[in-house]
C-alpha cells in the first residue's frame, strides 16, 4: 500500500470513528446522571446483539482471514499485550507505593 493511500485510509477510519463517538455522546446530552447507566445498557444491548456480532465476525473473516492477511496476528499480539498490561497494573502500583513509602515515609499518599 502506498504512503498516500494508507494515509487516506487512516484518515477515513479516524473520521468514521470520531463521528461514531460523537453520535454516541450526543445521545447522552439531555439526560440526568441517574439515567446514564440504564441508557448506556440499552445502547450496548443494541450494539452487542448476537446478529451484529455475527455480522461483524463474518465481515472480519472476509476482510482479513480469507485474504491470508497477517493483520489477525497483529490484532492477537495487541490483545495479548493489553491483557498482560492490565494484569500487571496492580502489581506495578504496589511496587510504586512501596518505593514511595521508603522515600517519603508511611502515609505519603494519605491525601488521595
């Protein structure tokens, strides 16, 4: 893929992603805070319906797997990376807290 074409493709995906995020956020403009969880759940139920998931899986397979693309391997590696970082965050936070207690003393983060 040429550089110009790849930049156009990235801009297209960015534009579509932003417009979807804006339309999602616009649904919550005129509601009260207490209504947000119920409204979010309703939107997610529509988005994550079994039919939509099957359609998304079929289009993913047609776009990447059936064409023998290496992109699914990149997606899998990215997923493993994100999962491993999420698993290590509590451990890293604990190590940071121990180091700060050694330097600043007990109760260094009492104002949090």
